[in-house]
C-alpha cells in the first residue's frame, strides 16, 4: 500500500474507532435502540468503504504485479485469494 493511501486508511480507521466508542456510550446510556442501530449501520458503511479502498489498492498493485509476473504459483495464489474473497462476500 502506498504511503498516502496508508495514511488515509489509518485516519479513516481512527475516525471509525471513535465512532464505535460513541456507539458504545449510546448503549451504556440506554439510548433509543433505533438510534443505536443507525449508528451501527453508519460504522458498517464506513468499514465497507475502508475495505473497498484496500481492495482497490490490492487489485491495482499486488494482483496486477502477480498477473504480469513470471511466478505462476504467485499468480494462482493471488487469483484464488480474490475468488475466495468474493465467494465469502456473496455467502453473507
């Protein structure tokens, strides 16, 4: 992962961490359940965005290098990992 993307990803995760702590405080304070659920959904959406960004970075660098490279074993491994990732995502 390049340094700019890494810094942005870490910052986004720190924001999400703060958001999760706020949700925890909401639960501790017996906030209205629907409000808690809305905040949990917001956290999940933010995590999905992080996942999407990391995947884009992976596809743009690691997978591209493996597919273009001479190491057939590495190419096969990377493609299998991507396949498993999408199988897992579709099974939810």
